[in-house]
C-alpha cells in the first residue's frame, strides 16, 4: 500500500502550539492515564453509533485512540447496514471518514458487498472505502448514488483533511475494494444507487492507478 | 552506327495551341524522297530507337513498306498526314498528346523512319535497325518521366474548418489505383496513426478528393500502383497540413466563481483534543463539468474519425467548510474563557473567545473565503493559471470508435484523467501549504485552542 499517502501531519498540532508559546511538555505518564480514561469513555459512546450533540467530544477523541478506537468506529459503522436515512448516514460518515483503521475498513467493505444491507448504507460504505484508501478523494452521496455506468463519477478532491490512524489497513485493501465493486458491477441484482457507487469506486481506483503511472510534471516558468 | 535521319519540331505531349513546323532531314544533308507523315496516339507508343513491332499498312493501302508503330491492339489512332506527303517540313497542329512520325527514302535507297517524342521532336531510327545517335538528340529522346502520385492539401487550417485534400496522378491519361491512405495526426502530446479506406482504382484524369473538418496537424500519405510502359509502378505520395487548435483565450482556464461556503461539512464538530487531529476547515475542489462536454467528430475527410472538444466545460465553484465550533454560540466556542487565564490539562493557556475569533478569521483566509492568494483557493487558482488545462482540453483529440455518446464519455474520461493527474500534484502543494501555514496561525494565537490537552 505504498501508494497510499498517509498524512501524518496534524492540522493543529499541539506539540507545535506548545512549542510556539514556550510552555513545557506535560508529564507523559499522567497524560497517558488521562488519555486512556478519555478513550475508554469515548469508545463506549462511539460504539453505539449514534452521534449526539452533547457527546461530540467523544467522536473527536476516539480518532486518537488507535486500534481500540477503530473497533468502536467499526461498531458504529455497522449501524449503516440497516440505515436508510441519508442524513443519519452523512452524520456518521462525517465523523469517521478520516479514521483510517482496518476494523472500520472491514466493516465498510462488508456492508458494501452485502446484498441485504440497505442500499443507502452500501453507498455510504463505498464512499468510506474510497476515503480510507485515498487521502485526497472527496466522495459525495450525490455523485456516488447517481452516476450512470459509463458516465464520469465527479469525485472532487479535498485539502485540509487530517487522516487519523487506527489499525493498519490490509495490504490488499485496494484490491479487495475493487473486487467488491466489480462483483456488484458484473451482477444484475444490486439497486441502481449501489451500482452507481460501485462504478464510482471502480473508477476512483482506476483513476488513481492511472495517475500513479502518469505523474504530472508542471511546466517550468 | 551513326544516326542518319532526324526529325525536329515542337512538343507533342499535349494538344498544341497552334500549328508548328516539323522538319525531317538526313544527317548527312542528303536528299530525301517518298516522304510520308503520320500522327500516332497515344503518346506512350514511343519509339526511341528501341526495337518495336512493324505492321504492314492494312488494305486498301498498297504501301508495302513497314511503318514503325505498335500493333493494332496496342494503338489507338494512326492518322496519315497526307497534306504533308512528299514534304520534308510538315506544318501541323497536334490535336492531342501523341507523336508525329515520318518516313523517307534516303539518297542511297534505304527507307528509314523517325518520330517526335512526346517531349521534344527527336528521332533517328529506322526500319533497318539503325539506332538513335547524335548527342544533342539523344538527351531529347530520354524516356518520359514515370508518373507520380500527387497528394495536395492546404498547408494550414483551423480546427473545425473544412479542409480538402486531393489525390491525382501526374499523368492524366493513365488509370491508377490507390491501395492505402494513411494519416498520422498530432495534437497536444497525442499522436494517432489512422488508416483511411483506400479508394482503389481511379479513372484517368480523375481526382480523389478527401474533404471534411480539420481536426489535428496531419501528415497524409498514400500508396498505389499504375501500369506504365508495360510494367507496374509503385506510387507513393505524401503531404501535410497544420491545424490551429483553439482560441488563445483558453489559456486562462480558471475558476470564474468564488468559492462557496458550504456549512461545516465533514469538519470536526468538537475539536476536543489534538490526538485524533481536528479538521477545522476543508477546501473541496470540484472537477469541471465533464459530463456536459460537447464534442464533434470528423465524419469525412483526412481527419475522419478524430473527435475534438467544441465547448470547454466550466469549473464549478470550490466548496469551503468551516466547523461551527469556531463561531459564537457553538458549545465549543462558548466553552472558551472570555478572559485569559485558564489552563488546559496539559498546563497550556487556553485561548480566549477573542482568540478563537482571530482563529476564525485566519481559518477563513486559509481556506479561501477572502480569495487571498495565501489560501487553498489562491493556490488552486494560481495552479490553474500555470497548468493551462484549458489549452489541453482545447487541444485534446481522440480517436475513439462508437456512438456519439460513447465517444463523448470516453473523451470525458480522458479529460478527467488529466484533471486528476494535475489535481494530485496540486494536492501535494496544498499539503505543503498546510504544513507551513497552520503552525504559523497557531503560533500567532499564543495559546492552545484545546480545552483539555
């Protein structure tokens, strides 16, 4: 997965902020205990899979809880399997789209390929797979659910996104995602919006391959 | 053996504009008698000293001496110029391409023939097998140049305008055949080798015309054959033309719409700690509307099958998301102190609401709400100015078979690939911008935005 750019830069790095104002680094052990406590609490909240305004801190915190946070994110994402309300799905997606974690990936992959999962949940799972694979891609439900098989899936790109890391993605994550998309495309039973999403996934992976094989060299001025 | 008889006069490789003199003379200046004249067609029936068949005059002629000419099956017309009989100078206007032929009895009794070549009267050969001689005449009696394939196009055109290329043989009297017409077209960085359908046999004097819209700078070549003087000649012709691609204004292919505020989007709702990373703002770049691409395909002409863009799609406004957390009224914003003093769990001074206001202004500037050059939007716009994607789109040509819709979709995909390729490069620039600008923003605050650690 060497081609996947894993952004380690943190938008608001506390280390940088602290250094800039000349404040000493806090004690590691005390901080670690505190972190563990916060993570435990955040994981319990997130695993329920229902974002709540009063508990927003937990959804932000869990992204810093590594693989344990990933398990909570996976459990949360499993709500998508039966969810048909795209507003709820967007709420969930917008909190987890930048958490690159293997458990979350597997959950999204499973729902995307699951013929009995809700079509909307499958579309959002397709979007999540693309977001987890590629830092710059910015899937939207609008295009993932409405692109005809031969049309361009107009996936935009996003700057300023911070990707957090849980358990590392499987080494064949991209290939597995592609296979799931192609199985849907070659089948005849998936709902139109799922076929559209599969087309967008397939095109997104192909496009990335093409870009990797044809890197851009800007004109010199 | 030296030449003894010569014939001089005007060219007869085309109809003559006016009568002219053809003169027969013995090289030694001796007298000639029993002079007879003929006009033979076609001119390809040459007689330049080579041994050729002799045919006796058909009845009712009682003239028994052989006249140098081709057998009946190989000749078209032989007309005796009776008005010139017995004269050594014949005033004659050739009505078509052909050859003037004369025969005479020399002073020593030999009977010899001579003819004017299509290019220039020359001669000297005879029924007794005398060969052409005499330096000045020998050159004039060289065989005519073999026919060539003429392929001609205007040297330049503009994309979409009609262009006509013509294919003909230099010798308008011959039937020829074209077996292959090939095109190598280039546009931008792409090149296409295309084989067009070959016309096959083309009648004598006919012109094969290829007319259609000009699409790309093209080198056109054709191959064929022609039967000439008893052999099959291979013909090759080529030409090229330049196509101006698109108006220059496409160099300026940038976003014409300011970025659009699109709510909080997928930003962090409550930037509680730094550990997971908090996304306060996002800049979301939208690809051009390639699905509304308009293309045209040349259905005829030398660029047949090539498609090009006739209408360059616009670039939609980018979207900017800013977290609500940095706006007054949001729980996160309101959780910050009004006065400086409180420290977070890490012992760092927590930013006041006033500082969060400063942060909001900086975040707006950073994403591009203010259209600042030092923003994601500003970088994007500067990048577009630099890469000139519009020129690429304008120059883009595709050689895709299929229905108009299939061609349009394929071209849209090709353009999206180029966009994505450039986008991947821009993304690296954007990331570098973040790496430099965000720490500077935070440092300028002089406090921690985080309430906990």
